[in-house]
């Protein structure tokens, strides 16, 4: 399994550090952003393979993040949406908005890794 | 030839046939009166029959003289006896109608007997052209005088009394008076004719005029039914008015009017109407008397009519009724010729009409009762805030107060709308119209649904509607019960949003706890010291966050349900503030200034007051500027406490929902908090009879103000 460069966008510092520990522990490279705006900057500058995106954030949330990515044609990183909603409806909604994968809180290490790695293995969108 | 007294009847020989006709006329009248008395029970009494028959027999006996030229002495005396007897009978008749004083009865009876004795002792000469001695003249005038008095006095009395009587009685009494006068006329004409050898033509004329007077006697002494109807005709003109009166809707009023009409119609003295064992109308008598008559009636086996000991006639008529006993009773005086069979029949019919009228009123009363209870029901529905609407097709017919309040329209405005569907949401209108079409055509359609309504000022109301189709005499109507559920829906939406928010708030700490636990488990031994410390810090933070969140959620739930016990007491504000500041000191880079004096006393629950102050202070530490100030002032019956700072203040778009649960500024996650603090503060302030609000008038910084009642 290849090592991925993953951008984590989440406003909760503790969740961010949890995700970083899990992903780095699995051999991936992780860059972090505390909100959507910083995430967009890093997406443009660091060109990650996967973006792990909290859909609900203050300032600039996941949905707005994806809309701007589409509008501005910001690279071809794959998106994994993270949200507290686990219903089929919200998963479909996220996919329609541009998510390639989806993981709902709370998640186990395995769930998170599976979602990120499977998405990273897929063809670039 | 008999005594000249009788010559009045046996006028002249050549008119024997006329005399015979006259005799037969009197006799027939007598028989007719007797027949009416027997057959119809009309009170004109047997006296009239006897008097008339006596006169008839006299005339017929007189025919002997016409034929033979002389009369036997026995028949002659018999004629005299009958003559005086007729006077006596006519007097008795008068006595039966208007009682005669006892002394007068004795005097007149004696006078009649005396006249017979005198005539027996001193018979008058029996010539057609007698030359009367003075004694003869005295006897003659005495006899004629007695007779005339017996007839004349009643004639005057009847007339005199008639003037104060009701119409039917008046007519009757005047007819009687006329008849008595007619009898006197007959006597005098006959006497005039028999004295002094009148020419034949004059004699013939007098005989014929006597014959013509007989019908007058007939109408008076034995009035036929048609004549009595004619007497009542004037009363019956009132019928129209009375029938209109029957359209009155008050039982007592109708009964009183109906009774008055019946009394007048019968020429009675009074009467009563009883309904459901209650005497609802009396006239001429009192209720006690009416009750007595009713008791007599129930004691006897349904006699419709009887005569009281005092001579009063009583008749009781059943009213056609399905409810208990209803009856009309009439009481007649002696003077009233009432209660012959034809009158009984007519009054029975009238009584049935009255019964129908009373039944109609009872129906109206029942309907009115129902209407009143319906109206009470409608008011009750209105008081509950439920709208009630009656529509004919799409047009409004009735709307209760609650519906008008709900929609903001006046009744007139709604009634003028061509279609009530105009109040529906445009997107729902077609569905409503289709539903109405199906309902009116009897198709399957739901009786209960939810709908949006537009108020006059353009607000949208969510309503629950229950509908029924009713068939009224004027066509189908749709009645709808409308409940405004806007508030309930809002509360439901709020609750579900609250739960969603709470779940979301729970997910972050839960995710951290679950994720770190998983990490610790699967990477045991691999984690270095720095990572372990970081994990430990995160677990502590998130654990605390979870604890606060759960505590706040419990608080808010209890407050919403009013389950927080409050112990209101007088509390010194300064005291409490000092305690709160002691346990929540300002962080190193911030300072709190208390503007003194702050020595007011408030009426509050100590624990909750501390919670409110703590919350506002901690909020200021977290979000506010460096300098924080607390001051208090009295305002009316309350104390106003303000916590302000020199920070950025609350963003304008956040102010309206500031005290709603989970309403937080965008950078709130940086500083923690559950998003429930201010919601709890407001609920606690209100639970203690106070309030809390954000004062956004300050140009810079945030200012939270809360008010509590002064102790």
C-alpha cells in the first residue's frame, strides 16, 4: 500500500490530532488545516492525494470548501467527507457535492483508514 | 165572547186563519225552545218554552170563540190562568239569567195570584163594546199592569245590563230585551185593536204586525246556530290578529291571548289554560279557582261541561297535545248563552288550534335551547383557541372569534371573499379545491388534514383541520375546526433541532474518546512519551466537555419542564458576587471591576443566582475584552445587574438567537463551551421572575444585563 499525502481539515484540535496520529501511524504524510480557508491554501500549495474534510465547521465549512475546489479547479485530490450524520441521505448528499469517500463520527481507526486508503487507491476524479 | 183582556189575541172573527197561524207560531216557538233546551242543552231554559207555549195555547183556545161566537167559561178561565202563567214564566226566565231579589219575586208572584183571584171574583163584562164600570177598569188595569211589569222590567234590565257586557253577551241580552218589548207591543196592539170597534183593515193590520213580531221572539228565545255565529262574527274578525299573535314564541303570551279570544268568542266570563300541570293563563278567575275546576274535572270522569251550584257553566276542552295534560277551561256567567253544542264544537276546534300553537312554541323552546347550547359550545371552542368555520361551497357563512383572531381578518372581510381558499397557501389551493369538490359530491376524502393559512398581514400559520359535511335545509355546508399548530410545529422543529445539535455536540467528544481509546489499544507500546501526554490531555479535555454538556442538557431539560426546585429568598448581591469571583477568578490577562455600591438585595434562588453570575463572567473571560465590569442599579421593583467588557462584542447577526440553545459564535470551538450556557441563564432568570438580555447599544464591547425582583 502506497503512502498518501493527506490534508486534514477539521476545526476541532483534538480530533485533528487524533486523525493525524492514526494516519501517520499507518505511514501516511499528513498536513493539517483548522478551517476551510486554510485548507484551500494548503490544497493549492501542497497538492495532497486525499483531503479528509470535516463537513461541519465554522468560517468555511466542508460544503463550501468543495464548491470552491470545483469552481477554482484546485487540483485533483480525492475527498473524504467527515460528518456526524451517518444516514444514507447525508452520504448521498456528500457524494453529490463531490466526496469520493465518507466516514461518520464517531469512527474507529479501521473505519478511518479504510475510507481514506480506499479513496486514495481509486482513480483520480 | 171572552173577557176583553183576551180580545187582544182573538182579534176578529174574519181573521180566524190569521189567529190560527199566530197560535201555531207561538206554540212552535215554545216547542222549538223546548227542543233546543233538551237537544242542545242551551240554557234558554224551559221557562221560555213554557211561556211561549202558554201564549200559543191561549190563541188556539181563542179560536173557539172565532168559530162558535162564544167561549166556554172553563176555557175562558184557563186562558186567563195561562196568560198570567206566561208572565210568571217570563219572569222566572229573567230570574234564571239575572237573579231577582227574593222580596220582588214574592211580591210579583203574589200579584199574579191575586190578579187571578180578582178575575175569578169579579169577571169582566164579556162584550165587544163593554161599558166598563170604574171597578171594571181598576181590575183591568191591575191585571194588565201586573203582566206588563213582569215583562217590562226584564226588558229594561236586560238592556241596562247588556251595556257593560262583552260583545256576544251584549247582543244576546239585547235580543232578549227586544223580544220582551215585542211581547208587550203585541199585548198593547191587541188590546188597542179589541177596544172600540176598529175598522176591519186596522184589525187585519194589527194581526199581521203581531205575526211579523213572532220571528223577533224566535231569534231571541231560541236562536239558531247560524244566528249565534252571526253574533260571534265580529269576534271572529279578530281571528287574523289572534292567529298572528299565535306566532308569538312565548308560551304564556300565546296561552293568554288564546284564552282571551276563547272567552270573547264564547261570551264567557273567564277561563284558564293548563299545560303540563301548570296553569299558564287565567282570565276572569284566579289560579286557585282554575285548579279547583280542574280537580272537579279529574274527580268526575271527563265531563266536558257541568253547571256549578251557583249557576255558573263550566266547560273544559282538551288541547291536542302529546305532552302531559293540556286543557282550556271556560267559565260562563248566567247571562252568557254559552256552551250549546255548536259552541262546544267550535270551541273544541279552537282548543285544538291552541294546542298546536303551544306545541309549536314548545318546539321553538327546544330549538332555542339547542341553539343556546350550540352557541355555548362555539364559545367554548373559541375560548380554547380553536377556529370554527361554516362554509357554503367556498364562501364563508360563519366564523368564530378564534378563527378571526387567528387570521387577523374581520368577519365582514372574510364573508366578502369570493372564496375562502384565498387564505390557503397558493401551492395548496388546487388540492383544497379538489378536496372540496370530492367532499360535496360524496366521494372518499379525508376529514382530517394539515394545511397552511395566510393571515391578513401575510404571516403563515400551520393548521390542523378537521372537516365535516352537514346537510342543512338550505343545502350542504362544510364545517371546519381549525387548530393553529404553528407554535407546536415550531416547538417540534426546535426540539428536533435541539436533539440534532445535542447529538452533534456529543459526537466530537465521543469521537475523540472512542478514537483515542482505539489508538491506545492498537498501538500500545508504540506511542512515545509526547504522544501519550497529548492523548491524555485530549482525553481529559473531551471527557470534561462531555461532562459539562451532559450536565447542561439535564439542566435545560429540567428547566423546560419546570422541574428545578427554586428556593427564593432575599439575597445580598454583593455577597454572592464576591463568592462567585472568588471561585472564578479572572484569568491572568483580564481584570474584573465591580462598580460600587452594589449592596442591593434581590429575591432569588442562591444557587441559581450564582450559576447565572458565573456563566456571564466566564463568557466574558472567554469571549470578551481585557477589562470586565460588573454594576447594579435598582429599576422599579427590580434590580438590574450588568456584566460588560471592552471586547469585540457579539456580532449583530448572532444577537437575535443569542439565548437559543447551541447558538455560538464561529470561534467558540477555540474556547470550548457547550453552546447551552446562555440558554440556561435565560431560563433560570425567567424561572426566578426575572429576565436576561443583551444590550447591543454599546458602541464597543459586550453588555449582558439581567434583572431580578427586588427583595
